[in-house]
């Protein structure tokens, strides 16, 4: 069976899209610099700004007015979600207080991070590369969200995508070959039921091909300061598809800092109506959140999560939680002994910070 993907967009069209995205990011960055200076510089500096003598700092280039920038600096909109160009990734360090989990802890790899303090509270081989399985789709989500602007446009579940999923025995959301769901629905289909066909369709929409999209994923992984490397966007096993649980924690934090990605990762359920090809609606659920929430320590709230499973990495999960005092925590585990053992490993780690 031919599982090669064939895409309609040309290399010239993809290059044009990349150039447009780069120009848009630079424009937003310069606008943000201007807004930051307006908030922080004293009045005397504002006079100089008006005279144009600080424009070299604001633009980082020859002093020329950028097309598309607001003529009136007061029209600059307030900052929204972090801009990918200036985002500061999570960085967490182990200390003498870090708990080093032993053989009695079920999962083979684990990490618990206090997000705001930037400290590793507990770990087990947390910097050893493992296969991330479908936790990979967290980076798929983030990469696609930064590339695609129109969530109401349509993607396509091509016959090649369906063949790829069937050939590799991938988990699927339930979209039919030939169906054209909205890109928004593809995002939720990628995360809640871990739908490989939805992830591959997102890759098409974002980069024109699976291969080109994986390049963007690896670029994003490097931007975040991780040593992770990916060969596909769905989490299939490959010796070169590797990521430590620490790296996955960094990726999850970046996704949770993106407004749209956070909404997807925190949804318990999402309903997709029937389509001309599919008579029944799709009722999607994030079963990890729905299963763990009744077992969380008192005062701890699970906010978002993504699971994964392949033989080579066992049951995996990356979760984000809030403690009784409002502190935020990330927990990532891999090589768990089953769905429920993986869940209870997360519960056990959150018990360390619950105060119970």
C-alpha cells in the first residue's frame, strides 16, 4: 500500500507562507518593543522617541517606518499570548531537596516541577531520552497553532492520511477519508482522542506536508531549549523520535502558555457534528482528565493533560495542575505499567505538594 503523502501546495507557496509568517512576527515584535518602551521609559525618553532618535533601538535596523505599524503608538493593542520570537521557555533545576524516585515508583521515568519556582521537586531518569509516544502531539498542537491563523478554514482527511493511520495502527479520532473538518475540530481531534488522522491533516494545513511540518516541530523544540528530536507528528516509534520527560515538561509549559493550546489541552469533552460523509457526531473525551480528577489530592486541581502509549515507552502522560495555594505544577511520566498505574503515579507525585 502506498502511504506516501501527496500534497497540492507548491514549494513556492510554502516559501511565500513562511516569508509572510516571518514578516508578521517581526512586525509584532517591533510593535511590542515600542509598547514596552512607552510603559517603562521616562518622559524625557519619550521626547527623544518622538524625535526619532531611539528608532534604531526599536527596529534593530535602518531607521525606516515599517509598513503596517500603527501611526499612533496609542493604537498598539495590549499584549496577548506570548510571541514565539520572544518567549522565555520553562527552565527548572534539581537541588539538594529534589526527591530521586527509586524502583518502588511505578513509572520508569518521571518528573515533577514547580513551575513558578523553576525547581525539580521529584525525578526519575528525567533527562534520559525516551520515545514520547502520543505526548508528541503536544508539540504538534503548539507548532500548528503558531502556523495556522484561520481556525474556521477546512482541512482534508486525504486517502493517504487514512492509509498511513491504518498501516501504522494509529489511534484515530473518527474522521472519514475525504472529510473536510474545520481546522479547529482537527486541533481537538488531535488531543482529546489522540487522533492521528487529525494531526496529519493539521500538518498538511500548517506546512504543506508531514515532512515539512516535522521540520517545524524540531525547530520549535530547539527554540524551547530542549534536546528532543521528532521524526513524525503522531508519536510512532522510531529510534530518532526521542524526548526526555523533562523536555516534554518544557513543551507542555509552552503549550499551556498559548491561549488556544491551553483551551484544547484543558477540555474534558468536545463534540463535532455529523458531516456529509459521516452520519454520526464525534463525541471526543480527554479520558486522562476525566479519570484522574476524582483521585487528585484535596485542594489539587488537574488543569490539562495528554497521554501516550506504545510498547517501547509504556503508558505515558504529561499533566498540568494547580495546588491549594495557586501554585502550578507539571508532571510527566513514561514507561508506566498501564492506564491506571500511570494515573496513580501522577496522583502520588501531586500528593507530595498537596499539603494533605
